[in-house]
């Protein structure tokens, strides 16, 4: 297994909290539950986000997959990406230090 990360960035519309809809919040809840479940199953090893929700803000999901194709498919299956709330980029990731 290799380690990958995907970086999530909110779409511009969602930079302003006033623009969030009930549907957006429901999608984010499903996004969160998928990540939480996969973390509990051991597929995901780290999740985090910046405290900025503007063009500089982002979240990351560090996870294990067999290869780049599987990793990209995993990222593309994220409901927040599928529903257009976030964009993502997936990259192979090398852990240098870890506690």
C-alpha cells in the first residue's frame, strides 16, 4: 500500500458562510461521515483543515491505496467533490516524520 493525500478546496460560492444552503450542509455531513467511517476502518490515517474558508483555506485527507488510479477514484468518490462543493487534487504522499 502507498500513502496518498487529497487536498480539498471549497468552491468560491462557499467562501461566504451566508451562501451555504441546507442541501450543502447535508452534503458536507455525508462527506464527514464517509471520512470518519474510513478513518475508523484504518483506510484514512490523517484528516485536517485550515481555519480559513476562503481562497487560502483547504482540507487534507491522508490515506492508503494500492496505486494512483485507485487513489484518484477514491477522491473522486467524495460526495463533496461529486456534488461540486469542493475541488480536489490527489497526490502520492511521503511521510517524513510521524509520532
